[in-house]
């Protein structure tokens, strides 16, 4: 008889992990603290509750979330299969009947002969084989217990700056320079960052638009967060302090000369490389809580970003996540303890689908660990492999959660200019890489 695996958290990641184990004949004890202990976002006692939107993103086979969902079906995902059963008409996106979806997941988990569902809060990190999947709203007591395991590598909120693709940056306008050059004078060395220069009129128009923009209201416990953000204030809050505040803050131009004019611009927006491949750039110091539609429009006022492709827009909310680049292996094992896995949003894989993906890999790998099989490390050209590679290899100092997106994939051997063709090539390569890997591993997905 196999050891019982403890899975903590009956959300998207936890139910997927529990199912994968149970279907492989492994007994599971799944802890879910609701309804006795609610979270600020969940409103039912169901497992796998979708806390906000009911969309799981694109179903197109050449879009990031389309590729990811197909890979998860190939790997035997219970959550994605169930989501498709309850799909609503939504064009080329997977919108889900949230009640029916969560009801089915709850019923099938509760009825599974290998799963014992235990409705109580876990307050310590359990001994023995464990998967921690308690999500962005992990309870306070468990958060403290995880912190004693991870030290400072645990965060309580996130203030995310937008991220754009390299291809969407107009490099005729944005220039590569670091602030100051090696001799300490105003930068002339080719640098790592891109800089988008603004003259005074452009800067003032940008600030005016920012001040007029609608903001996402923080509510309840999240309102508390506003206190903590002095060190990383949202740009709209900074702008409120005075017209020049941004030009002296994250948009300061000192140490930079625009090569096309030979002059220091009035203000700049710096773009910092965000992944090893150099396909993604974040807007330095540009954490913001402006509503998403207005946000994209305002950011496209920045010279050099007029055609920007956003893979993530700025936002703030409570978010408990660990520093995966420091703490986890790409198998989702905790580096310091082989039989402890983390899965879901707590690892920094952002979004419903990415969260379920973590449960899928952690469940399969825990089963493999218990039966002395080599653990799965998904190939990098696949979307799932690219996402796990990102969360375990990103720069640890300013690690932030990440959604599946095309920019995570390694570059193609030959650049393809046409976007549709480029995405089709990425998708074909991802499929081939995963299929080959699973064949080599002799992997059979379980329904
Ligand atoms: C407010 C908010 C809105 C979001 N909106 C979206 C969106 O629209 N689209 C999107 O793709 N993503 C969204 N996300 C991000 C993310 O996709 C979801 O949070 C997703 O549910 C994460 O899946 P998970 O399995 O990691 O965590 P969850 O689905 O939150 O599951 C974790 C479970 O663990 C339980 N739990 C916590 N602590 C304990 C404990 N100590 N003991 C026992 N059980 C515990 C919780 O009750 C919960 O059921 C949102 C996140 C937040 C916080």
C-alpha cells in the first residue's frame, strides 16, 4: 500500500494534484479550509471555485493559453477536461459555467475512493509526502509556517509593473543605454535597458492622462496594502504628489542622452529585460492600479511603445507567493525537501490555467517519486516547460508571478517576421517537443 499524500488547498491546483494521484492508486488526504475559514475572494464552499472572471483564455491552437490547454489535455488534466465539459459560447475563448464546473469537481473529488476530503485549515507544513497548493490567499497561520521554511523568500502582496514584448518596442525611438557610462559620465555606452524618451509636452500629456484614468478600487483587507506601498508606489499615486514627481522618480532622465538628439530627454521610461531570452521587457518602476483598458491606452502614449504588445498589465492585489527561482526545482519539488512540492499560484504561475498546470505536474511527479520513477521536467520549447523554466530561473531579486505567454518560449532558430506565422511555428515546435518527450518517457496520461 502506497503512503498517503497530503494535499493542502482544494483550489485549481490542489484538486488537479489530488486527482492525478488518486487515479494512479495513491491515497490522498485533501485539506480545504472553506467554508469554516473563508478567504477574502471565495464565496462558496465548492472546490476549484473560480474567484473572479470565468474565462480560461484562448482556445486558439497558436495562442499561449490555447497551446497550454492542449498540452494539459495531452498530459491528462482533470481540471481542463472538466472545464471544456462546461464551456459556454465565448468565441475563441474557454468561458466556463463556474457553478457547474466547481460542482462537478467537488462531487468527483468527494466521491473518489482514494481521496479523503478534510474540511479544515492546515496551520503547519505537514510531514511526509505533501503538496502545498493554498493559492494567493493562503491563510495567515500557514503563511507564517511557510515563511519559517522559506525565510525571507515569501511575499505577501504584489505590485506588478506591465511587461511588453521585445518585438512590440519601436527601436527607432527607444534607445539602448544604461544610466551613466563606465567612466561615470552621461551614458554613451550601449546598455542593457531600453529608454523611451519624452519631451516636456509628451510628459505633461502622459501625466494628465494618468491622473484622469479610472483606477481599480482596493477593497476590504486589500485596502490595508495601500499602507505598504510607499516604497513601490503606483505611478498614478506618485503623479498625484505633483506634476514633476514622476520626472524625479521612475521617469528621471539623469545619466541618459538620447543618441538621436544628443540631448538629455525631459523624462524617460526605462524598459528592463525580464527573461533570459530577452523577449520580454518590464517598465521599470511602473507598478500601477489603473484599470486595464485605460492602462494600455495610456502606456501607448509613451514614445517607442505606441504599438506595444502587453503580455501583462500592471496590477496590485494580495498575493502570497514564494520565491520559486530560489526555492523550487523545475519539477516543483522544494529544493530542501524531496517529498514536498508546491503547486499553483503560490509558485508564481499566474492565472487559473497556470495554477491547474502546477497541480498537474506536482501530482504526476509526486506519484513518480513514490514509485521510484524519474521525475518529469517538461521540455522548454513547450509552453508548460517554458512556464516552469521561467518560475525556477527568473531573476530572484524581483521575481513576480507570470502568465503563460509566447515571450517565454526560446527564440526560433530562424526569425519569422510575420506574427501569425511566428506563433504557428512556436505552437508546432511546442507540440513536437512535448510529444517527443512523453514518448521517450513512455508516459500514459490517466483520465
Ligand atoms: C482576487 C483574485 C482574483 C483573481 N482573478 C483571476 C481571474 O480572473 N483569472 C485568472 O486566470 N486568475 C485570477 N486570479 C489568480 C489565480 O488564477 C486564482 O487565484 C486561482 O484560483 C489560483 O489557483 P490555486 O489553486 O493556486 O489557488 P486557489 O484556487 O485559491 O485554491 C487554494 C485553496 O486553498 C485553500 N486554503 C488556503 N489556505 C489554506 C489552509 N491553510 N488550509 C487549508 N486550505 C487552505 C483556499 O480556501 C482555496 O480553496 C485571481 C486571484 C485573486 C486573488
